[in-house]
C-alpha cells in the first residue's frame, strides 16, 4: 500500500524520517519541528508538502506488515549515496525527545544494516548525537 504513496526520493526520505519520529508511537511537537528543519535543510521542502506526507503516512502505517521490507523499500528508493548523513538524520530525530526506546534502537539497527554501516560508524554517530544533545542542554558553546 505504501508504494502508491511514495514515488520520489524526497518522499522516501520524508517517510523514513516520519517512521523514525513515530516509532515510539508518539509524535511530539518537537519531533514535528525537528522533522521540518531536516526537510528544509535537505531542500526537500521545495517538492514536499509535509502535511500531505504525514496524512499519507498515517493512512498506510497501520498496514505495514513487515517493517524490514518497508525500510528496504525506502532505502532502495533513496539510493545509496550519503548513507551516513541519512542515518545521522534518523538518529537525531529519534533523539529529539532525549529517550531512546528499545523499539527505536531496533529500528536504528535495521536502518544501519540496510545502509551497510559498520558498528563503529554507528557508534561514533550515536556518541556525537549524545554529546551534541548534552551541549545543547547545558548551552556550553
């Protein structure tokens, strides 16, 4: 069902990020704002209506039978370039609420596997996100 909604690379990126934001079954305002910022920074906002994409996501989300197949579809649609950056955006979005739930860890593991990322590179990115979060909370810089 999701295949009929996701036709472009930009849509695939947005839907992957939506899935990351919604994985803990809660879509907070802060996650919505963070998602908007990522979409704008990737210049996908020129081609995407975020409200329409969210509505589409909620329309098909309950019908996702196999999450790994769904993620694989998205990653194939996005392509293999900028794999670390894509993972970074997913990771940052998941960390928006400063809580990493087990289902979010599992999701990140699946995404890393599909992107062919090494454990060392994902660990480094996790450390960077945690340190960046701490710096922002403490306003150290």
